[in-house]
C-alpha cells in the first residue's frame, strides 16, 4: 500500500474530520483520481513527436496514456477534426497515491525558483489543477536524452464538495501552497 494512503487512513482522516467538523468518516474528502495531460502542439507536424510524448507520459505516470483527438476543426491552429493533439492518463488507486507522493515530495522541490502554488487554482468543487512547465523535474526523466522540454498539466480530483475542504485535504498532505502575506 502507498505510504501516503496509509498515513491518510491512520491519522490524517481523523484529523481532517475534526478540522472540518464532520462526524462521519465517510464524509471526509479524499483523493479520487489524478489526470496528467500533455498537449502535443508540435505533433501536428511531426509524427515522432507524438510518440516521444507518449513515452514521456508513460515514464512519468507508470501507465500507458490515451492519445486525444480533436473533436472540431480550428483553422487558426491548423487543426482538423480527428487529428491527434494531446496525450492524457488517468491515475487511480496505488498509482495515484504514489504519483501524488512523488509530486509533493520530489517534483515541486526540484522546480527552479519555486515559491509555492496559488490557492486560486481550485475549480470551486475542491479539485486542483497545476501546470508544470518543465518535465525534466520528474526523477524518471533523463535530462541528457531529451529533444524538447515539454510542459504538462496535473489535475487532482478530490471527493471534496468545496474549495475549503479540498484545500484542507491537500494541506494535510503537505501540498506547498503560497502563504497569504498582507503587507501594509
């Protein structure tokens, strides 16, 4: 079982229930899934770029991703319906917990000039999205064997009903949010 999942079930769940004023432990928010998405803008003109992105996401997530196709044609981006435009993977279960642990404890500290994450990136339903500009911060990626630096988006979906509960959950896991500092 994943380290964070054990910690959540043993101690964090009870602490979170107390903090949020919940009496039933089943009401306490938890992680539901993590979605990792990479847009493949260059893959429109280069077929091998898409294969490289699929390999990259497979290395990062430990799971084979799905290639996303355009639903509509957009002439401004030179995209036709059915073109392969991105790659995504949905992580659940132990892979999700391991990825989340890696994200919080390894990836975020390795980001250059990292000063914390904005609280405003919650979606109103307790889910959090963060963009990572450089994929080389992941420990599985060998920086010497890359052709182009890719950015990716990570969405953490929780069972929280609102942003306050979602933030409390992520705070318990040590998620590095920016501190509110009032200067006056």
